[in-house]
């Protein structure tokens, strides 16, 4: 024991005397430490979400392919996989960079510079939020994805889409009906009861072009078209390699729920970050921090929070858009 | 400890004020804060106080309020279990429609749904409101600034918010007790589907919603408090107070705060997912499920996912409850046996080891819920390793009091009682940690006995030890020792009388959470034992009334504390004046010259931490 | 603290923008390349694809924490006190993912078992009498 304590003593000396009390052992004010540890606990909240995501994804036989789900961009761009989300990521990175600049100007006690770069950061955050709003709107409004419905899925075997004639030849009965004031045509197995689960449609894309005759192989992904006039999900009929006529099925439901939940929670962090940034920008501009003993430390703490938001996005981007 | 300081160089008794004046340092606190906003009127002194000592008192008294409620609930369901045939009609004025009275016989029966609500609320209230907030909230607030030599917490404002979020959580939970459909009734762990489907049971609707809101507020409170405790201990230690000179309670509160900081957020993520399942129809925790013959539209989720998220908090939570009690008991036993704590560093390392292990063993609560048996193997191994640091601590407590000059005060008795309870409950933990034995034992009264003894009663004993010990610091008066000893012996014997028989019930397979056992002939011969347990429970509660009367009576009429260090303790809180002012020390802040456990050294009975080392004297705190 | 002076710090910021931008571009490129968008019909195997993505993202995370959040210039103890606790998540990740996988396997097993048909003939019941003789009921 005596030798133990002697060794400890030497270790302490090497560490400098930061731990001797009366000093901040990490050379950081308690405010900054509090921010760090708050971020650590927030990281565990996100970890809880992302690990749940992983567990649920591992429990599913299939999972939507991201570069198929996220392939549209504003201004009518289609078939541009991951381009829009790359743009969003860049916006967030740039806003992080401007935040670093704001912190540096704060260190120099340059009020004008700090306000300018804070404003740039706010613009970056707002751009990111707007982009996310567009993305959600597109997924919900156009593709028909929701917290309970995931129209993106994968074929488990190859086949080709059938046309109306082929379905009728195979004995399916054609039903013309009206849903929410619009005409809808679908096909039923002979002798099948007319319930939504039994309805087969002729596959068409968002523009109404028929995909009949198009071939695909196992593992290919598909989107169940949401018809905005009839408010129906049109499950296309296809002839599988096994010779059976099959209907497209919804993808794992957890995908939509997890996507909206986790990106929403991150978006909420961005949103509150923008609010706090605005408050701090106003405070800096009013000269509040000039009088303070710790000067512009508030800008630095805000910077930590903002970079954390960027940090979380790295992982959200990874698990939802890349893997 | 080879170094025996020469008797001639041993420091003479000093006057504390002179020592602080000579060695302390002046932070000009009172020039900034004299007549400041903190303690200027009734509201800022007693209600929205930012003084850590007042916040500690608020935590303690709120915790006691909840302890009474939670205890009374347990009495009601114990009456049901012990005397299922007796009429509970006399409870109708209190419980209203939850007691149904047979029109012919006049016999009142407890509604089964309310029995489950009582069990659920008893668990939630005692675990979160009493043993988390009431224990670590009280003593972290009271002792951290006083023991590390700080004027107050790092952020007094966030500290105040921490209490008021706790209060808010309590208010919401209290409201839920008066809902028409009753409070949540699906067990304190709130497993889905009972918690995820509002239509699943009467308590699953409004009761569960309020439960979630309440506990979310509670987590905010824990995080605000925890961040404050950590930064205070790191940054605001007085000069000379290096980490190896910290009294053990501070180490315990530190690790407790870290555990809370890392585990409660994961619980929150589980809660948010649960809220989505309840309100938006997502299927995170729900798979194909029928209610009343009707299929519900859920697919693909897993209730076990919630259990994993819950117990990732839940297991550290057990240590959030027990670690502060361990720290308090270490200090109390050392002070009252007039001996240095045995193996200080081993104590610190075992606290750290327990803290670490608590994060990797959570699934041992789920062996029988359908987790993969393969992964269970790892959890068994990790779980059994916890026995090692726990045993180190028990060994050290016993060797601390061994050969000591023990003062049998109420605080010391409760300290010893804690060790006894911790051993009894800890041993059954080794049984339950084995997944093979758990197949037989899970969800029986064996489990109930285990966790009540090891983290319920033991943590209460630690809390009582702390209250008796630091009551003079909190209120300037002593609690009555005679009543304290009645309280101790009643609680010790009573608690064993309640929980010891439960082991036998459990080994015979009597399941927990059952409303009554009439339908099971095999359990019928336990009815006498159940009656015995119930009577013991009523007596133990009566003894707690003695404590509460003693507590409140002593606040105003107790024996006054006249000297500032009545126990001859070494730690800094006893260097403050009898009436501790805001800022804790009227002048300079004392500096620390030695570790906290110099008892029976160099011919002195105790040497306060502020007394400088004598020439050639070796300090353990280095 | 090894703080940089202002001009140096500004340079680091630009460098950071460049590095994060390039790594993100790299990630997106690998994602598109690996999923057959660049060379039609060419797919990277998951064993290559996943680790590359994870390593690139971890590098980004490291860069954000160490440069933008200034962890590099903090005392080592602070860095460790924030970073080491996240290692607790490693075991959580292993356990949760393993669990998810086992739910998947068991659901498959249940599906399989559901399709099994049961022997329509009840098996003959056999047993032993008290005196040791065996019997069989057809």
C-alpha cells in the first residue's frame, strides 16, 4: 500500500497539479463542461434510437434500398439517387464551418464578425430545415410513405409485370369502381372476395405510364404507387418466376416510422439550434457578452451544440441514406 | 499504512475558525453576494431557493411525502394478499369506487384492476421518486458543495430547476392517481403491449399517458441534477481537495450522477418510441396482436426491444439507488466507529467497477422474456462479476467497524443494518443472476424478496443513516435517539419478517403480481405466511410513523446542536458554522490538507481535513 | 492548451470544409458505385461496402469532434471523460443487433413450422405399469 501511494504520487506530479483542487482539472469552465456532458447524454438518446433502428432492421427479412427511396430532388429532378440529401449534408457541413468561424471571431472579441458568421450559420440551419421539409413533403405527399405505411420494398423473386389483357386471360375479373370520386380499375382472383387485400392493379409509374411487360430480378426494388385521386395504394400484379401471379407487398413498416421519427428528432434539434443561435446572435449584437467575465463563451457553447447536431447527422446519414 | 506519524509532531487541536483564517483562501464571495437576490424573501428562501441546502431539504421532504404514499399503497395490496376474505369496506371513503361492496353481505372487495395499479404505482413511486430523487437528490445536494468545499453548486439555477422538474413530475403522477380509469396498472417497468395499447387495460389509457409525461419530467430533473453534480465535483473542489481526498459519499454521488447521465436518456428514447406507438399507430414495440378477438393493425415490432431499452436504464438505475446509500454508509460507519475507512482506494475502485458493470448486464432482467439464450450466457457472466466489487465493499465495511470504538447511534445502527441487508439481498442476487436458476425463480416472490432487500430496504437504511447523521447539518438540531433506536430495531426486524418468508414463497413457485391465490390449491398452505407478512408490513409502516414524527418534531423541538462538529468528524461540512449561511462559510473557504479519514491517528481521535499535515506525516490522500 | 493563432485557425477551418466535403463525396460515390449506379450491374459485396461506409463516417465524426468541437485542444482528461463512456455502447450494439437477428430467425422458424403438416394418426401411447410391464394402447 505504501508503495502504491508513492506511485500514485508520482503520477499526480506528472499530471501537473490540475487535480489538486481549487482549479478546473480540464481547464474548462463548468459551463463548458455542462454542455459537453449534456451532449454526451443527448448522444445516448440518439444512440438509443439508432440502436433500436439497427435491431429492428436486423429483424426484418428485407429493407428498402436508400438510393431507390431517396432519388428525387426539387425542381422535377427524378432518378438522381442521393443527390438531394448530399446537398443537405453539405449545407449542414457548411453551417458547421461558419459556426467555427463565429466562435473564432468571438475569441477575438470581434462583435461584427461573430454576428456575421452566426447569421450565416442561422441561414445554413434554416436551409437544412427547409430541405428536410421538402423531403418529408415529397415522401409523404407524393410517394405515399407514412409512419404506418412503407410503399418501398424488394422483390423476393424475379418476374415481369402483367398487362390488363394478361390478367383477364388468367381468369382475373376486372372491377371498375369509384373511390373518392375518381375511377379505379383493379383485378380480382376468380371467386375472391372484393377486399383491399385481394386487389391487383396494372402497374403504372407516377406519371401513369404502364409498366406492363417490364422484367425484373430478385432483389430489385419497387414502389407501390399511391394514387392521389383515388387515395388507393395500387399494388401491381406480376408473373413470378415460379409461374404464380403475385401482388407487390408493402415493405417493412418500421422503415417509415423510424425514418420520420429519427430524422424528425434530429430536425427538432436543428430547429431548436436555430432558435438558440438567433437569441445568441441578438445577444452578441447587443454587446451583452462584452461585459461578461467569460466573454463570448456562450458562443463557444452554442458552437459545441451546433457541431453535435452535425455529428448526429453523420450517423443518421450513414444509416438511413448510405447503408 | 506504514507511516506512523511521530507523536510529538502530531497536530494539536486547533480552533476551526483560526485554521480557516490562516490556511483558507478568500474568493471574495461575500463581497459579491452580500444581500443578494438568493435569500432575500420568503419565496427565494423557501420555495424557489437556489441554495443547495434548501434544495436538499426540499428533495428530502418531497421524497418522504412520496414514501408515505408508496408505503400506504403497499399496505393496501398487502391487506388484499394477506386477508383476501376480509372486508375492505372501511377503505371506501379513501378509495371510492375501487372498493366494491357486496349489497347483501356488506363485504368490500378491492377491484383487481386497482390492485395492479397499486403495485405499479408503489414500484414507480418508490424507485424513482423516493430512492432516486429522495435519496441521491437530497444527499448529493446537501453534501457535494459542503464536502468538496464549494460555496454552492456549479449552477444554482439549474439545480433549482432540477427540483422543480421533480416536483412537476410528482404533480403529474399525483393527478394520475385520481383518474376515473385509475393510474397505470401494467407494472412499474411499463412493458408493452399493456403500455403501448391504450385499450389494453383500464390504466393503459390516461394513466399511462400521465405516467409517461411524469417520468419524462423526472428524467429532465435527473439530467439537470446530474450534470450539476458532475461539474461541481470536477471544478469546484477547494484547494487541496484532490480526488483521493474526496470523502466516499462524494465518489458515490459522482458515479451515480454519471450513471444517470448515461442511462436515463436511453429510457427517454424508449419512452418516445412508446409514445409514437400509442398515438400514431407505429409498430416499434408491437407485433401481430389481438384484443377481444379483434386483430390490430400492428406488425414487425418487438416488445423485447422496449425491454432492452428499459433495462439499459433499469439496471444502472438499481445502482443509482444503491450507490449513494453505499457512500453514505461508508462515511457514517467510519465516523461512528472512530476508524479510518478500510481500503479507501479499493472502495473507490469498486464503486467505479460497479458503475461500469451496471451498463453491460441489463438483460439479466429478461432471461425468461424471450431473449436469445446465446446472448444470455454473456449477461450471466457479466452479472456474476458484479459480486466481486460488491464483496470488496462488504468486506471493507465490516473491517472498518471491526475493532472500532463504535458509538451505537441511530445513524451507525442503520449503517450496520444496511450492510446486513445488502449481504442478505446480494446473496440471492447470485442465484437469480444464473439464467438456469432464473427459469425456476423468475417472477416469483423470490425475486420480490431479493430486490426489496438489496435495493429497497438497504437503500432506505442508507437513507436513514444519512438523515440521522446529517440532520443536525440540515436543521441545526438532533433527532431523538431513543425514537431512532425504536425505529431501527422495528425496521430491521420487521423488514426481515416481511421479506425473509417471501424467499420460501418464491422457491415454492408463488408468482408475484397475483391478485389472489384461491384458485391454486398448491399455494393454499401459504395463507398463514401471507398473513404474517402483511402484519409485519403494517408494523414496519407504524415504525416509520415514529420516524416521521421524530423527524418533524426534531426540526422545531430537537436538542440543539451547540458545537459545530458534534460527531468529531473530519469532513468539511462540519467546519461550517452551526447555522450554515448562504455560501456555507462566513469568511474564507477552508483548504484541505489531508484525506477525509484520519481517525485514531497519531494519538488523536480524529484530525479534521483542514488541519495541516505534521512534519514527516504521510497523507493517504496522495 | 495548444491554441492556434487566428490565421492558422482560419486555415484549419478551410481545410475542415475541404476534408468533410471530400469524404462525404467519397461516401456518396461509394454508395452509388456499390449499388450499380455508375457501372451498370456492378455491385460491391456488403462485406466491403459496409465497413468502408462505417469507417468513412467514423472519420467524419472524429474530425468534427476533434477539430470543430476543439477536442484536440482540450485537456486529454476532458476528451477521455466524454469519449470513453461512448464505448459502453459497443456492447449495447452487439447485444441489440444480435437480438434483432434472433427475432428474425425465430420468425422464420415459426413460418416454417406453420407450414409443417401434422401426422393425422395419433401416435400409440406407451407406458410402464407399476409392476414393470410395459403397455401400448393403439
